C-alpha cells in the first residue's frame, strides 16, 4: 500500500508495527487505535514472512508485505505438519486439576 503523505521517519518504522503505537502525525479525527499494522506484521510473521515500511519515490510511504511461497519449515505455522495431539495440554491422569479442567 502506498500513500502520498509525509512518510514515516526512520526512527518510527519499527515502532508503528507495535500494538497501540501510532506516529505523531496522526489526525485527531483518526478512528484507529494502532493495532492494524501490528496485526499485519504478526500475520506475516506467522506465515514466515515480514512487513515493513519504506520511503516512496516522490514522497510518502510504501507499506510492504513479503510472504514465502510455501509454509514455514519449522515454525509450526499454517500448513505445517501436525501430529494429532499438537496444541493440547497434557497432564498426568492422577492430577485432579487435569480432570477438572477437561470436564
């Protein structure tokens, strides 16, 4: 995505991808709360990719996302092979809290 605004200063290019962070140039009437770019960055990371912003030739900012052609090799991300018990909590059967939690 590209815009023709003031751009993003180099010192804020990582900050704006953190949850609830916004640049100082935002409008007082802006409906955002600063989670959009953090979600974009997180989703890209979960898929083995990344998101970033760079200067746009002629002014403004260019927001970029790169995703690999296939699933991440060993991150357990989307598309990764999973065994039947993956993602489940395990506890010893004699642990009473385990029985209560599964009820």
